[in-house]
C-alpha cells in the first residue's frame, strides 16, 4: 500500500469511526433521558351508578381527569384533554358544548367535533357496566370520532362561552 | 450550477470532480460554512487554522519539539480532556439528580436500576475524577522536573497549583452528592477539619455546612459549588493557563539556560496581517496566487531573522496527536467504567459511622498524618505549608538553569517531599483497615474507588 | 510497518507524514476500543439492571421490615396483619387499590382525624423519604400472599 492510499484509508476510517462514536453518544443521551417506564398504567375507576348520570348532562370526574357524559342516553367518558394541543376543555353551560379556550375548538356533548383547529373529536375511555355501576378503564384511551361525525349534534342552547358561533 | 474555473484548483489536482459530494462541497451553503476544502498542501494546512475559530487555541505553527511525546507525556492535555469528559457526564447526571436529602440517594439507586446507561455515566464520571486528580498531580511533578516553572513561566506555575487545588475541591464537593454513608462521613470529617483553621475556622465551617451538622443545606451548598462555582473558576483559570503556555513558547528548551523562543511560535517578523485577512475574506478570489506570508519559505521574508525553521504546522500534526490522545484517554476511562462500578453504600445515617471510614485515596495521606499528629498540625499547618511552598516555589527557587545537573538541591528536596507524600498515600490507602489499624493489603482490601 | 524502509530523519517532512499515519492508525484503534466498550456495556446492561433492582428490593424489604416492626406494628399489627387500632394493611383490598405514591403520601403526611401521624421528616416525622420507600417496598413484598380482609379499614378496637 503506498502512502497516499494508506492515508485515504485512515481518513475514511476516521470518518466512519467518528460517525459511529457520535451515534453511540447520541443513543446514550437518548437512553439516559428517556422517561422511566412507570408501572402505573391506568386503573379502573368506578364513577357511580347509572342513575346518577341523567340524560344530556355531564359530570366531571377529577380522579380520571375526564367527563362522564350522557348524550341521548349513551354514556361516554371523555378525556378533558383537547386532541388539538392538550388544553383542558371546559364545559360551557350556556351553549351546552365543550369549548376549548386555547384555540377555539368546539365539541358537542358527546365530544364530536363541530369547529376549530382540532383534528378530531374528544378522545374517549372505555366505559363498561358492572351491574348498576359505571366503570371506566383509564388505561385505554381511544382516539375521538373523526371530524365528520355528527351523530349527537344538536343546536347550541345559547351563546358560546368563547365568543364563537 | 456555478461554473468551476479549473485555474482555481489546488496544485496537484487536474480534473474537476462531478460526483454528488464534490458538488455539495462546491455549493454556496457548504462553502459558507466550511470556507475551503481540506487540502494537504502547506497553504491548505495553514488555512485550516486561519478559518476555524476552534483551532485558534493553537498557533498555526508550533515548535517541532512540542510533537515529542516523551517530553510532556501530554499530561496537561490529558487533564483537560478528563475535565471535558467530566463536564459532559456531569451535565448528564444533572438531568437525573436532585440535590435533596430526601431524593439524592434514591436518584443514585435509579441510575442503577432505571436510567439507561445511568450507571455507566456515573462510572465514567467517577473514574475521570480519580484520573484527573492523578494526572494533574503527575503534570505538576513533570513540570517541576523539567524546570518549566522558571522565568518567564513563574506565574503559570502558580495558576497550575491553583488548578490542582480546584480539582481537589471538585472531588471533595462531588463526594457528598450521592448521599450514602461513604459520602456523609468523609464530608463530616473533612468539614470538621476546617474547624481547626486558626481564627476563622469555626465560621468557615459554618459557611461550608450551613447548619449544626452535615444536612440538607450542606448538600445544596456542595452541589452549587460542584456544578457552578468550581467549573466557572476552573474554566477561567484553565483559559489563562493555556493561553500562557502558548505565549511562553510551549515546551522549555532543555539545553538552554533560561531562554525561550517566543518568536518561533508566533507570527514571524515581517509577516503582514493584511495578507492573511485578504486570503481569509476571499480565498477563491486570490486563488493560489496570493500566498500567505506565514507559509512562504523563510528566505522570501528575511533570511537573517530566522536562521532555522524549527516549526511544523499545527494542523494536522499536533491536532491529530491531540485527538488521538483524547480518544485514548476516553478509551481508558470507558474501559475502567465498564469493568469497575462506582460504589454506593447504604443511605447516609447520621447516627452510625461506618468502619472503616476512609477518605478517598488522594486524601488518604492526609488521613494518615491526622492519625499521628494534632489536627492543627497534621490537618492545617502541614498541608497548608506544603501548598504555600508549592505556590511560592518559582519565587523561592531563583536559579534560572533548567538543566537537572545544575539544580541538584531543588530536585533532591522536591523528590524527598514527593516520596513522603507518596508513601503516606500508599500507607493510608492500602495498609489501613477498621479503626485505622495496620493491615496487610493482601489480606483484605478496604479501598473503594 | 515494513522494516526495510529507510527511517527518515526525525521531524523532517517524510518523518512527519509517516508518524502522522501512525497516529491516525492509533486513533482508529482507540475508536474501535471505545465502540467495543460501549457495546460491551449495552449488552451487559439489562442483566446489571435486573441484578441491581433485585438487590435493591431485597435490601429495602429487609430494612422496611425492621422499620415496620419498630414504628408501625404497634397499631397495624405484627407483620401488618391487623389486630391493632389501625387498618389491616396486609390485605388484597388495601394493596391492590393503593399505588406506591398514595402510600408514600399517606405515610409521609399522616391521616388527619386518626391516630396516624406524619412520618416523613419533611412533615415533622422521624423517617426520611427513603425510609418511607423502604416501608412501601416491604408492604409490596406482602402483596403476592395477601389475604382478603373485607373489613380491613375497621380497626380491631372499633368493632365491638
């Protein structure tokens, strides 16, 4: 091997080795800073008797950070987290809808998308009935209905809380 | 695409490369970031230094003797590399550590059981810290024997001794942070030693531990010292240290009597800075026609000023050596870290002193002294006096000669003190067991790194 | 490096280039060593972590047992089996429904209106946070064999 090809080989080796070392350092950093896997998934929460959720009302359950809504006698457990950028979506008494104050996304009582920048309706937890008890499994969060869903849409009861139609 | 003028090619290149990487490297964005290609010609090697801010730590050319590994053993540079490793791993550790009595120890446990590479990062931090103390001390010894503290380097020696003290301060403050038994009692003993400082001892101790005993305040204070105050001090002093090494002409010429060659390392007389900036501003404009005066053969400047050219280009000669030494240092540290884990004893318990309560190895000599003499003598006066003598050494030893045969007294005295320190350290580290009883190291080892 | 080649004089340009090559080669060696060390640790890490977790659980359980016997057994009963003035902790009802964080908060801050005091040093108690965690580790170690005690909340004294 002559001097020039030896130098070229070494130079190539350094480039490859340097790249691999940077990769190893990056991987180390990622592994070190990755959040620890928390054993606490979501527990099953018994939120109450079926009779305590009257038709077309909602109940906030702070233990699960969610609303239990009864829309037209269907029970849903809606996550309070806006699917747009994670704000807490409050219920607007005057319009009877969920209205996000951050960027103006509006959902009907069942969490279906009406307007605003959100990509879909509000996300839901699975609700099951154990006898007369309503049980919510908070370990599984299902993506909300697509934008087009209008199953439970009703006209607004009154003026919007965030100044939108 | 910009038309390439073949006349602007470097000497030795005859054709224009049309490959993708070659095209990217000729593009405006690339050339705005990397002003010129990496070229193995004298001009190319000089340009590497001129156009790269990070290489301005080095001069463009350095005396040939600096390349000699046997001269310095690169100890100072290795110490700086270890500091760099400590900085990076320390920042990683800061992400996963809370300096609170309630959670510090739990965070240490988490490093072992949960955080990816957590134990490895801690091991690397620990081993680099041990090695840094060792290497800085060896650097001091090496500089003494080379006589490199003599005029004009006196003050740089003083800064170097301060850097050693800061390094020890790092070790001492870092020792408490895991909040295990080892940490708690080493720091309890160390801070009680401060109490014996004449006049201000009590107040100094109060300032250091911030309470009646080592507790939450101490942990927070040591943490702040360890991650903010000391790094800042060290970076500051290191900057001055390195800058002075460069200004004082790097390695001492051993055969000479108190001379140093500043001219050899800095810009040769007569080199016009304007030419450099012109070439920097638009190298392609001047192409190969305007040569950098710093690179031109000496005859063309002034033959009389520089009879012998004893310099070589920093890029690539010194730089590659430095990078290789840094890689080697990192490899050694990583090897130690993979093979030997940093210890973690039980949670700090103020009601139970463990047996044996041993200081880290670099304070073991001090602990050995303390077992024999009064704390004021052994803990304050002797080490304090030694540090003072070290600091003032260049002003005490006024002999300008750097040749060993002409400074026998200085070398003999220093060697004697060094031998005492080494012997005390070895006894304290290897030959002491529970109750500070003498034990043979091969029966049972009580050292923990 | 073949020996028959003439050695150039030191620090002249042929020597410099050749020694540069030698250093570059050493650099490659060190890079390989670094990568090998990295891989070696990565391969060993899951085992190391498992061992560390096991060792930690064992030692925490042992210490937690002592702390429980010294500080908690008076009210919660020997081995948390109840019979004192406080709830029976060794019961599926308690252990299945209470997270570690909840137990930590209860032990640290106490339960107002009951005999349960705040134990954490931060709230004027006597145990460090780590010691509370050791008690929790001990309680968790009971979980696999915990009996079902429907009346776990009632203290033995409250029931007539």
